[in-house]
């Protein structure tokens, strides 16, 4: 069969923006990995008439309807009863579901409320899509020969477990999955999306594998995807394209897939048996937080100083009072001295520093908001680099770019210098 899926997310809270719709993103990625075509997504509130209209529309353009949300015990949880009404079948109580929910409450030392009984009512002839972690079961149902429906609770953790443990095996066993789509994500820092796109423009014309650019939070990504009979075959198709893109990207290509600047820098430091200390001003600990988000980072990251006030820069890092007076806290000279100071005091191989104007106040014509200096000291090198990130996207944007750019400067230096 030719599989065409549509994702339908039910919940007024989604329409109001109270909850981020991460379920749709997850399912879209999963469908792509299974090679199942997916052309539409719908979000609908907790209203029976509108849900039915969405279902009727979806049935005209898809044969696999995937629902999330609306399976709870409250009156506004309407997915299963609305689906039953839409296809003209009754709801049937499943005693085994009631028993399962009762036992789950008992294990928590609680009595099952009466309203949870509605979760045992499923459309006639629907099979139970087991939920091992929550109270709301889903269904696998074929109300018409040309339509299959899967339903999941809106709780992301429950939905993801049910999808991977039950739904994916079902889709593979019943012939929905014919081919595999495998993707490789190349990650770039220090180059704009437009500049990278210009360099790799001919690759965008490929049909299989395909190459697509993305940009987010200062990072640029190229997703290389191949459709093949198996994941191994898709990887073979992708390999030469990836090699060419990496060569074009050069040092700007810092990693792949789940890599981060922090994880890549950590790996380089470990390989060289180098250690790192940081001195931060405008980022206020953000750089240290990125580094310590990586498990095992204590083997190479020894600590840092948040030198927000000039007295800390002078007292703990040894920054010259004369240079502070002459050049200001946001300057090349101070960034270099901060890097040297934190390296010497913590006795590490490398010292990395950040000082800048994060905004929205504090800037002037000479030193505008978004002006940042990153200092680096180690292996006989003492330098600083100026960045101008601008004020348009706000304080958090400047701080994020500052921390990432500091990691990137260290990464490039580690790659260019001997251990």
C-alpha cells in the first residue's frame, strides 16, 4: 500500500499556545525515518464538530491518521467518542483497561477516580494501543478499508514510548513501511546560512539523496537524506555527499547529528589531555553551563570565574586597573587578561574569557549593545577576537552567541595547533 499519513493534534491548549506542540515535531521526524509520506498536519480544539470536520478532510487526503491528545478522563477529552460518532459505531467498554488503570492507581497508593472509567471506552472493533506508563490507552483502528487510525495521549513521554514500542512494530509488520529514510545532519558555526547555501548550491538540486539547509540560534545545518531499501544502503548513498560537503565547509563544519560545540570541544580537550578554565562577564555562567552539560566534563573542565564586577576582574583574575580605566571592561586587552588570569589561577592548559555589552542598556556609540570580546590563552597563544552581534534580538541572543562563539574559537585553535 502507498502510505500517506496525517498528524492530527487535539487540544485547545495547543491552539492557545499554552503548550508547545512537540508531539507533531516528533511524529514528523519519525514518519520521515520510516519513509511514510506526510503532507499535512492539523491542530484542532476540544470540540466534537470541529474534530469531525478535520477527520473527514484528512480521510480525503491520507490513509493513516495519527492523533495525539484528547484521551484523558476529563469531559473535554473527546477524541475516542468523537471518532466513534464520526464513523457511526458505538463505544465499547474494555474491562481489561479498567483493571489496568485500577492497578496503576493502586501501585501509587491511590484509588481510581470514577471519571477514569471513560478511558476504557473505545470505538467498536478498535484494538488497544497499550500505554504502559500512563492511564490513557490509544487505539489501532481501521474504520474503513482505506483508513487506519492510531491514537496517542498528549503527554509526550507516554506518546513516544507507545509509538516506538507498539506503533512502529505494527506499521512495519502490516506493510506500511516499504523503504527507509536515513538522514545525516551536518552542523556549522561561524558562517551564515546564505553564505553556506551559496557554497553548496549545486547540492540542492539532488533528488536522492537530498540536501536542505536550516538555521537556528546562530547555527547553520545541512540535512542530507536518502531513501533506500535499508538504513545501510541509505548511509552508503549519503557518505560521498557528506564528504564533499564537509570539504566545502572546512573548519566551519564542527560536527554531525547530536554533536554540540560543547561536546566537540570536550572531545578535543580529552584527546589532547588538555584542561580548560573560563572567565565570564556578560554571559554570567552560560559558558560554564554549556561545558558542564556534557557528561564527563570534569575530566577537562576545571571551573570558572564569573567576573561581573571590575573588582572581581582585578582581584581574582589580575586584570590591570590601568587597562580597565583606559580601555574599559569591554575591550580586547581586558578579554586577554581575563583569559590569562583564569588559566594561571586554575592552572589549566587553556583559559577562555568573554566580556561584552549584552544589553538592552549599557551600550553607546563607541561600544554598542552586542559588542563582545572573546579572549583565549594557552599553548603560547594569547589573543582576543571582536564580535558584533547587534541588539535586535535581545539580551539572551547576545549571551547565547557569545558562549557558542567562545567554544568555537577554542575548537578552531585546538584543531589548528599541536597538542
